[in-house]
């Protein structure tokens, strides 16, 4: 890790119902935070462990600090629009830089969700998104 978190932007999102009262449910992703990330290499041991558990690892990213919004089952959206399900979340501290991080294991979605605007205070201009 270079400590720069400069590989791109990832948005954390949760699944919400966009239907009006009385209408059929309409699932969409609602962004809840924006973070710079470092992409991590997927090691062979981790890849084989995932295959043994019938899981797929498409990407691993690290974001700065410990992010409570990052939870298994939530979603990550890259700046280029790719959508992923968060399948694992771990937190740690880089030995060299002493920076705390949250590491997200991601599985690419086959079917994409519609996106909605930000929820709460974690919009692109907020401190959490810096």
C-alpha cells in the first residue's frame, strides 16, 4: 500500500425501495459515502479459499480509516459505474505508514441496480468523502 489511496473513487451504497406508497417495490442503490481507494492484489490463497466456499472475489480495495458504513451485504460502486456486492469487510493498520484502513472484498454484480442521490450527510462534499 502506498498510503495515497489514489487508484480511484468508490461509493458505498445500500439497497433501498424507491417505490411510492402503494406501488410495487422498486429496489435501487442509494449512495451513502464516497472514498478514495487503493486496489489490492488478490492472492492465490485467498482466491482458492473463496472458490472452496463457492464465492467469487473480483476486486479488493482499501479505503482510509475505519468506515462504519462498510458492511457485508452492502454495495460498492466505482467511479466508472461498475457495481459490486461487499462480501467481506476487515479493518487494520498499515505497518509502514501507520494509517488505519478498511478493506473491502467485492463481487461484481451481474445485474445492475438503478442509482439514487445521496442519503444523509455523506454526500461528495462531506468530510467523510474527502
